[in-house]
């Protein structure tokens, strides 16, 4: 399965499509492929919840950032409302990924 924007029904790569790629390219059975994809994302999520950064070489970094409380405004009514403190996930692409996105055929370098 070649990944191109044109080959996808939507311009989004899904977990099911990732599992299908593992099935086709590595030879895992479909259940093992699905379990591997799920385990990968569960590992990322659990590390982020615990406050640890996730760094994937050649791809990028996921980090947890704590945002301070701030005043906000309801755009419809103009009423001031407080926005509470919260944690957000940020993603910073690696230079390698940024360079590949600028190439004509970026998927060839990853696959």
C-alpha cells in the first residue's frame, strides 16, 4: 500500500491504515498489527500524561505544556469569563521531517 494523499479516501492517515501497512509490509497478522499500533499510541499517551516528553528521532517531539489561567471573553456576548489553567500537548517537527515535507516525494524517505 503506497501512502499518497490521492490514495486516501480522506487526507488523513488512520490507525487502521497504519495497521494495514504493518500487515502488508512486515507480515504481522491483522490482529498483531492492530495491537502494535494501539500499544504504540497508548505508550505515547501514558508518557505524556505522566509529564514526560516523547521524542521520536527523525519525526519530532511531543511535549506537555502547562498554560496559566487567563481572562477570556465570550465572542458572542462580550462577557468576560475566566479560562482555567490547563495542560496542552505541543508537537515540534524535527528538521529532518521539515526538510522532507519540502521535497517533492517526502513519503519515499520515510517508507
